C-alpha cells in the first residue's frame, strides 16, 4: 500500500490522522460509559432492558462512525481514501443508515423520558415523530446514493434540520419545568441544536442544493435503480487530493466528533436520569400537562 500521501504537507493526511485520534477517544469513552454502567447496576443487582438498549444504540453510532472515519468516502462522488471493498459506498451507506437510525432512536427515548418528567404532552408527541422523519431522510439518502442526484442529499439534510427543530421545540416546552443541572443540560442542548441548525441552513443544505442545480444545468445523466445498485457496490475512486475532499472535510469532521459526543452524552444522561431528574425537577409546584 502506498503511504507517500501520509505527509504533513498533505492536508488530507492530517485530517485523516485527526479522525483516527478522535475516533479512538470516542471508542474509549463508550467503553468507560459501559464499564461505569455495569459497575453501578452490578451493585444495585439490576440491569434494565431499556438501559441495555441505550448502550447498544450508542455503541452502534459510536463504532459505526469510527468505521466510517477510518475509511472515509463521499457517496455520490464515489471517492474514498483506500482501495478496498470496505470503502464501497454500499457498505459505508449501510453502516451509516444503521448508525443514524440508532442515533435518532436515542434522541426519541431520552426526549420521551424528559417529556414525561416535565409532564409535556407536546414534547411526548414530538418524541414519537422524529424517528419516522429520519427514516424518510434515510430513504432520500439512498436515492442520492443510487442515482447520484444531490436532490436526495438536499432533502435528507433538510429533514434532519426539521427533526432537530422539533427536538429543540420539545426541549423548550420542558425547560421551565426543571431547575439546577437539568435546566443547564436542557438549555445547553438547545444551544447546541441552534448551532447545528445554523450549520445546516448556511452551509450544508445550500451546498447540496447548489450541486443539484449545477448537475441539472449540465444535463447530468442519473443512474437507474439496477445500474445504481451495481455502481455503489463495485465502483470506488481512490483519491487523496485536498481539492476533491475539501468540501467534505467540514461536515465529516463535525459528524465524527461532535455528533458522536452527543450520542455519548445522551447515553450517559439516560443511565443517570433518575438521580439527575431527582436533583433537577421542580418540586411541589403542580404544572398542567401540555
């Protein structure tokens, strides 16, 4: 394998090494959360199925993102860093789909429990809405992967934006019902979501929309279902050229770091929810269910 590209003069090499370091740290953090949970639950002589589910959902996202960080690829362009079938778009997109569905299920579970503690029916209903929205987003993503049309990416990321707008709305519904550490946690989460929405609205969605419009103007030929499925499984283009990767680096870097940290935070919060909610819930103040 040619390693000449692994030089400090190549920004892609620096970026990839940074992804490896961050992913290794993320994997270690999940193992720490798992050991901590096992230790606490072992002393209490009980392991709840929902807690095991949260750990598994988090593991799917953390290790799925680590796999994609080790073998980066851009779906529509069919570009990757390494010449191996594991770098095929089909394998990468399949791993991404499983990981992303697990990630949003994490959000739905945590949001439901926060909504229940705050007695907010609005937030509870939103917790049931977000998984179907992301399933639709995954369908749009696969449409882009198979056909090479950026329209699917535009719709996919727009659906992610709508999903997290709804999540922020739900959290705002609950913010006034808590105090102390829970209020800080909910407020910080809302602030983080606002930053994510700004990134999607200013950078991510416009980028894919512009690519889609450019392809339309150039009369790009789209692949059909059969040809597209064969293409995602059999064709990948190895490149370490920064000019080719530069538009992908920003979102991938945030995806494989900040998004993974949020998954770990959701898992940690859920495992400690009873103690945290006991400390953060407003006591003796009846509030109407909304």
